[in-house]
C-alpha cells in the first residue's frame, strides 16, 4: 500500500495543475490569434499574384485581338446585346472561337472559379472587366483589363465596395503598356477605401 501511495504522490508531482493548463491554452490561443492575420496576408498575396498573372495574359490576348482587327479592340459595334455582362461574355466566347483564348483558367481569379472547359464559360467564371473603345495608339498607361466591379473609369480613384471580388482591399489592373499590378486601397494618394488607377478615362467598363 505504501508503494502505491508513493507512486501516486510521484504522479501528482509530475502532473500539470488546472491553472498551468489554462495558462498554456491561453498562450496557444494568443499565438494562434497573432498567426492568423499573417497567414491570411500571405494567402491574399498569393491569390493576388495569380490574378495579376491572369490579367496580364488576358490583356495580351486582347491586344492580339486588336492587332488582328485593324488596330482596334472589337467591342460594341460587333455586339447586339445591350447588357455589359452579356457583351463581355460574347467577346470572350468570340475569342475562344477564334482560338485566341484556349484555356478558361486565365479568366478566373478571386471570386471566379474556372470553367470546366472553354465551351462551358459563364459570366461567373470571369474575374475581370474590360474597358471598351480603346485604340492601340492610346497611352501605354491606359487600363484595359481590371478586376470586375467598377462600371466606369470616369475618375482615377475607384471607390471600392464589398461587392467587388477583392472587396475594399484593392483591385488588379492591366495596362496597354503590358504591365499589370494589384493596387491596394489607399495607395497613390487615393482616399481610404479607394484605389488610384493613375489615369482619368471616361470609358465604361464591360463587366462579366
């Protein structure tokens, strides 16, 4: 019996108290709380990089389309539907038919999963909008492709909304000079909750 109590006493001596367990749990919770924002930031940057890459590839394809069409981008004159979403989807489907777009993945991005095939592309599979009525002679800084959400480029500062794919974090812009970037909210002199695209343009944006 004495041996049993000695072993029990030794077991108690090597055990954690309730207070110690609570302290450890609190520390783990604190560390997890600090790590989550950093992890989320890293995931966002990775996704933003994918969107920038897809926008650049899509922009190059639109530029190819312009060069194959006497130096202008085919837009409203080739379309009969007055809905911007339907118009943009029609342009995409036409570029698929012409063999310019060969994979649906470049159309996808934040908030838009890729279609199963180019024959199954729907508006929900397109993560970007297109600025119509642009000419290849336009300034190289002029935006051509951008994250869907805005409906016009009437001013440099685009007010971001929670309905946009990246919400109020920012948006992706591809410019005619073959540059693409993710523009964070509040940078470039933009007010909080806005993204400065660096140019004033009165063109509307065709949205999928």
